[in-house]
């Protein structure tokens, strides 16, 4: 059974559609800049932050008097972008489901008096799902996925499995997270924040850049819903847990290797058939090193690979979906996006990091993700041959 991608969108500092974002990437534009924002940090910090005025301008088009949080506005825009792109999707059907991926949700509401106009339960993930469901009128209760930084990829994998089980015909998978003092202080406590635009896999990398974004894709078993000439399918996916540490990745890469191997096995795709890898690439020493071990152990060390964190920062629960959407557009356009800020290899095992955006013949793209608590995930996208 084929699981098709029927529509997709990205809301980020680089644009309010997948097209705008991909065009920005092809021009090597980054959304990361140095901000002095007392609500987020007591000192200047490098972030990828969406302009609030642009968000408000877009939300005004919804013509609703209902109040939404910043995070809710972003996910509303992402979902609406998919529905505008593919008007044949029936969200009112009991055969349609929304899966929402986020690591922190509305956590910025905690302890802030400026948000007192929202009820206390608005901070809960279940309430976030309810607010989004009720606004659009989805028939089914929203399914929430919050599993650290693999949440987005895991949501896609779960969506694929539910469609294969014929539980639904169409599933919208959306991911969102925003910048907050809570998130920033947490990563700062690990001494994990970069003092410049992050440099994934580079020898001079010194930590993460954080970002905010929302992204959404529609998955379906109904090929008639797919309007694009180049049809992309979710062809395999898996997750694993290495149980190494609450915040540190496995030093051997065995957990990510297992997720990759299970993904390729399910898809019946050989390592030699992978044309592109969208890595997790946070630009911390341990994460990038672990990925290099896992990728090489999977016999994928020569495959062109990038990290998009130098463009978007780490967008947490949105990252897996956002980066998967870019992988899908890379397949459609046969274009490999250069890994921003990469100059010199900085991992013990060699990786074929894409330095410059270039054209290539692409059929299979692998997306990997790694998260706190030892969780790992991978998903494979395949471009179908035109009939």
C-alpha cells in the first residue's frame, strides 16, 4: 500500500509556504540572527525567530474573534496552508485524523501575567489539541505526539502505520514549537548554545542554535488526492531507544543505526539506493559524532547529507516535519541543499556533507532524528516513477 504526500507547508522565518522556504534555501539564506530580547534571554542570543507582525497579518485573514496563543497561531497557519493547497481533503470525515507533534506546546503560558487572559488548562497538550480540532472542525480527536526531538519524524511514521492499518484514509501531520525562556534556559544549562550561527558536523562547531517553526503535511492512501506530477511516498519508518542518558546520545550510535536499518528493511531499499540523507545535525559535539558512527555503520557514509539547522536552528517538535518537507521538495526538484556554515569535517567517521546546493538525480531520501532520553527515529521518502 502506497502512502502518498498530498500537500505540505512550512511556516518559518524563511517564508510562509514550502515554496518560499525552498527558494530561500536554494539562495543559501538563513533565518538565524542575533537577538536581544529580554523576554527570551538576559543576554544577546542567536535564534531563528518568526516576525510577529507577519504572523498577526496572516491570522487576520482567518476573520475570527477567537484568541490564540503564538504557538496556536503558527500551527493554524500551517494546517490552513495544507488545506488551501489541496481543497479535496475532507477534515470533517471520520476517516481523517490530525496528528500534532510538539515538545513543549504552550509552555510559555506558565507564570506569565501577560497571558492571564487564557484559562490555566491552556498549557496542557490535550487542550492544545482540542483548540486546534475545534477551530477547524475535525471529526476525530487530535492525536498528540511529544517524544523529545524525534516527535515530528515519529508522527510521520505513526501516520504511515495508521494508514496502512486502514484506520484512516487521510492523516494531517503537523509539528510546532516556539522559542521561550524555558526552552532557552534549559539548553543554556547544558552549555549547549552556540555563540554564532550553528555549524553542524563542522570541526569548529560549538553548539545549537534554537528556532521556531510550524510545518504540516497531508498523508493519504488515496492517490486521486495527489495533484503533483512527481508523487512522493512515505516508504518506511522506525524508531528505537538506546537508553543511554536522559540528555546525551549514545556514544556508539547503535540506537540510531537500529532505526535506520529497520527503516531500510521495511522499505526494501538497499543503502546503495539512498541518494540523500537529511541528518539531525544539531552541531553539538556528541550528537554529530554519534550520527557519523551510525551513518557509517549503516554503510551510508558516502551518501550526500546535510543538516538544515544552520538555516532554521533546532525547531524541536517541528524539526522532523519541517526537514521532511524540505526532503520531499529536494526529491521533486532533484536538488541537494548545501549544509549552511559547513567548512571542515569535524567527526571521526567521514560524512559526505553537501557544501553547495547542486542538482542531482534523486529517488530515495532518508530523514533521521535524535532526541533526549535516547530516542531515535528514521523515515524514508521515495519518488514514484511517472506512469
